[in-house]
């Protein structure tokens, strides 16, 4: 007599699952047809001005349901750049047909850079809560994350540059342009005061020309940062580069508060970026923009992917993000499997709109030579991570450093105090490096190297074996011996060298 009851109970469960499935199908179709959308509500301008590494940012998101069905128990998880760590969105309210609701989520910002949230992994369940369906919905939203040393300006509710105006004149150097004798005429550089423009010479030469006076700021500094793959290592991704950025920002901030003139160059195997020397109130903003943009490099010489691989990356992204399939048709590329002509036509039609929607000074400020194709620029705008080159080409980094020193000597007049932040990894041609440094010293410049010591950026956590400590000691001694060969050469030239660690 018990068997029929068990059978009946089983049939009830099957019936409930069948009903739940039928109730869930309309919701699944609504997600699949993208009748549901996510939109991040832009905060007030003051709140979104500057985000700093380590901040937890709260964002409101509007969920719209334009379908004819009600959605139940909505859950979502944001998906985006490597430096964004988001908490799940969970809202147990019903979302009726043709309605919207506003909910919130949190994002932890782990590294400086421009990182893009791409969309949400969305889950909805049936009214009985027995079954669940899942889909991806796009929601492109960039975050510009600044180094920790930029926090004072934000948390003091200051715009970049206003601090320089407040602190100007509180130190013992002479102010810009107080002399009456013109020492020379030179090309106008970013950050030069407009009152120093020589208008007659500008008209005569057809380009902006500035005057240099006898009495100018007593200190002019050029900061140079190594952005190579070795600087992008560490126990955490990008740890050494982040440390170098913090050093550069701290020095630039202090110098500009004293109204000293500061320039910035970034290099790998070539000169990558150049923010000309300046001391104006907004100059730190230009320096910060360039430094934050170092995690968005798409230059073909400095990244791991060739043009075919970037094309495949963009095609895969558009298939998921926009539901556009560029792997159809007869005219497919033999290497990438992508319809190259169709993809290029689509890019040409939408590129201007995307550039206007996602453009940022972080992507353009201080870039010395933009060689990226439209395909790479689209990837950069949308926050697609094109991996930086993972292996150093030995003997090339010194070429980039020498190129930077030569460019500084040829493009700016006067003597400079030059601070170079580099781990010196991969430098092989000491004679080439020596010639570049001697040229800078011959022009009266003073040089200092700040060297992140690589083993210090790989700290052991917890209890480790004796074998690990032995291997680490061997690695540390080998690294130090290799670095000291270069350091000894630098010091023999009269160049100051200082090692630095994460602390």
C-alpha cells in the first residue's frame, strides 16, 4: 500500500519542477533577448572626480525590464578589469514587466590605472525558487584609479593644481618670471605660463615661442620611470610599477607645491611618454593622467599580441558583448577566422561614437608617439586588456633610457636634476648606457637612480620550508650581484644610486 504514496509524492515533485521550469522559461528568454538591461547611475561630479587605490566605491545600478514577464530574485556579479573586485548584487524584490528598480553594489579598486567594468553575470529564479537561469548582460563603465599619494588632493576636496596655488611662495626659491631680462627664446612647452609667450616671434616662426627669463625657478627636475615587463612583476601583478608610480607622484607633488619645474618621461626599449617640464597649477594633473594610463598600453612594440591576435580578441569580445558574430561569411581570414573586411567596416562606423563616449585624458596625456591601429585603440577605449610583453628583450631597455636622456638634453634648455626609477633588469650594454649618462652629465645635469630591489617584492607568507629560504637567498644574492655590476658602473660616473623596497 506504501508504493502508490511514494509514487504520488514523486509525481508531485516532478510536477512542481515542471511548473517551475515553465515559469522560468519566459525569464530566460527575456535575458537571452536582452529585454533586461543594467545601467550604472553616474554619481555626482565631486564623488567621481578621483578614485584612489584601496578605495571601496559604492555604485547604484538601474535594472530595467522591458519584457512582458516578471523577474524573480535577481542576483548579479560584475565582470571587468583585473584591478576591480566587486561584491555580488542581490535583490530579492520582484521586477515586474515594463518596470525598473535601483540597487547598489561595491567595487574594491586594487591598482592604479583605467579599468573598465564590462557587464554583469545575471541570475534569476522562478517564483517557487526551485530553478535558476543565468546570462550575461553588458554594462560598460570605466573607473580611473589614481595612486595612493593622490589621495590628499581628493580627500581635501582639491582639484589638481589648487594646492600649488595655496602653497606657492612658502619656500626660498624665486618665483617664475620675476626677472626683466630675457635670457633666450625657446619653443612653448606644456605648462609654460601664457604671459611668457613671445608673440612677435610666434607670428614670425608660425608656432608658439616662450621667453626664458634670467630669474626662473631655482630647481628643474626630470622624473623618468621604467615601464618595462620586469617592472610589472612582483608578488602581486604590477607591484613594482605601482611602487615606482607612487615614488614619482610623491616627488612631483612635493616639487610642484614649491613651484619647482617638473617633467616626466616613461620608457621601455624606447621613449614611450613625455610630459614636458612645467610648474603650472594643473601640471600634476597631466603627470597623473599619464601615469594612470600606463596600464592601458596597446602599442604593438610593447604588447604581447600581434595584429591578428588583437583582431581575434576584439571579435570574441564583440560576440559576447554586442552579440555581433564576425566569424561568419565566406571571406574569413585564414589565420584569425575573422571576417576582416566586415569587422573593419563596423569599426569605421562606430569608432567616433565610442571615442566620444569613452575618451579620457588618461589614454592620451603625454603619449609621445601613438602608433596604435584603430583596432588597438578600440580595445583600449573599451578596456580590453592587451597583455604587456612578458619577456624583456635583453639589451633593449638601455636604448630606451638613453633615448629619454638624449631627448631631454635636446628638447629642454638649462640644467636638470634627473631622477630615474628603474629596476635595471635586462640591461646588458653598459657602454651604451655610459655614453648616454655622460652626455647628460656633460650638459650639467645631475642624475640619481632609485632601484626597486626585485627579491624584496617577493615576500614569503607564513611558515616556509628551509629549502625555500635557501632558494630565496640564492636568488637574492644572484640578483644583487647582477645589479651591483651596473650600480658600480653608475657610481663610477658620479651618479647616485639608491635601492628601494615595498616598505
